[in-house]
C-alpha cells in the first residue's frame, strides 16, 4: 500500500523526489493515502464472501 501511495503522490505532484522544503508535506500525503487505502480495503465487503 505504501508503494502505491508513493507512486500516486509522485504522479500527482510531478516530483519523483521532493525538494527538502517539500519533504514533510510529500511524506504526509503518502502516509495519508496509505491510511485511506488501508481503511478502504478493510471496509470493503465482497458479495459471496464468507467473511463480513
């Protein structure tokens, strides 16, 4: 999930690696997207699945 979030932030920002003055906000975005992805996947329910 982290790798996918990193790829997304790189794509959206246009930066492969941020400058030092943008590092904090770049890393925060990666962390937020990783958490959102984890929440999404944890909350999905697949029809026909034996687990809720």
